[in-house]
C-alpha cells in the first residue's frame, strides 16, 4: 500500500535493457539514481505489475502535485502501447504537459502481433490470420478489450508530441515492422525530418 503522499510507481525492465548495451554502466547508474530518488521521496515501487493509461494519469497527477512541470513518457513493449494510449483525446487535458514519448520495442498492434506469433510458431499465413481473428474474438468477449483502442499505428497521425522510437531487428516478441509502420505513419502526418 502507498502512503497518502506517494503514488505507486511501476518499475519496468530498464535494468534488463541496460545490461544489454555497451554503455550499460551509465544506464544502470541512471536507473540506480531513479530508484534511490523514489525511495528518498517515499514512493512505492512495484515490479512485474501491469499499468494502464489511468495508472499513468494517476502518476501524472502525483507529479503535478509535487512540483513537476513537464513529463516525457517511456514505454517498453506493452508499456509503449500504454504510453501512447495516454495521448488519446479522451485523457486530455493532462495534469501537466507531456512533451514527448520514448518507445523501446513497443507493441503497437495486437492483431499483427498475434498473427506474427502464429506464423513464427509455424502456422501458415492464412491460418495465422484466422487464429488471430479467433483470439481477438475470445479476448474481446472475455475482457471487453477493444483492439481498435490499442491500435497505435492507426492512431499515430493524431499524436501531438515528438516520439523517440527504437526497436531491434532480432526481437522475437513484437514484430519490428510495427515500429516501421508507426514511423511511416508519423512521417505521413508531417512529423518527419526530411
């Protein structure tokens, strides 16, 4: 449980990611600093938990109440989808300005991810497509999840903040083509460099 002055913070896998880069000591130092600052502030840190857009908004309210002036959202894998979901118009106005989003191997389209995983495990393309439709039907029926609400590629032209995106070509969980599609959608929306 959290105290009245702190909001639970979901810690992602920054240390795992940092351990894989040549500059890992620097990145691990940043993570260590962040964790020590959170401990100093009395914030509760939770590992291996799920966060939804409403949880991120709760953290933004906490940050605004504690003197923060602006924020950059960060999301890894499904956390990338959640960070982008926060940018949907239904969550505006934000408690403080969101000035950018950083995405590490983000899950941007669940339909595509399910089909891709089916093919990765040996299903023919036509069968993977049907398995994907069936899986979507089951998930929607059991949880009420609307796959259109978490299709960040379709939503990309509406995002109003800069995005920093990276995704490795050896990713075996989320197809890198989703990152390419998001980048292309942003370029078509006039957000590209050249």
